C-alpha cells in the first residue's frame, strides 16, 4: 500500500495503471478509517500484485479530495486504466472488497 502526500508520484500517473487501483480517501481521526486499515492490508495480502492500493489522507491532500468530490471518509474509489469503475463511501467488508477487485483485475 502506498501513502500519498504532496511529494509523491503524480496521482494521475498512478491511476493510469493496467491493474485496478483502489484509492482509500481517509483521515487519521476517522474511526471507521482506522477499522478499514487492517482490512485493506489483508485484501492486499490476498490479491498481491493484482491490485494497487493507494491511501490518501484528505487532511494532507485537500486539493485531491476536493477535485474528486470526497465528502466523507472513508471513501473508496476504484480506477482501471484511469477510469473510475466503482465508488463507495463508508466501510466495506474484506469479502466484498476482494470480490469487487477481482471483478476488475
């Protein structure tokens, strides 16, 4: 999992990858975000290189959060070759996340 801050590789370059890129818009103060963090790690362990997971702290990256209309955290957005293919705000189960990601990998 990669964490994005202002000095990291260009966001647009990252989401252009051939494999699915799951973007987790989160905040450190967010309880549900903290609950999702180990779930995302387990999902990455299961799917390995089939998927990239990118974590974006909305407090440190307000411009990106605003541009992508993130109104609440956690918000998950899945990209495939730069196109948004799925989006959900709120918690998602490990089983559901794996199912969604496998559908696009």
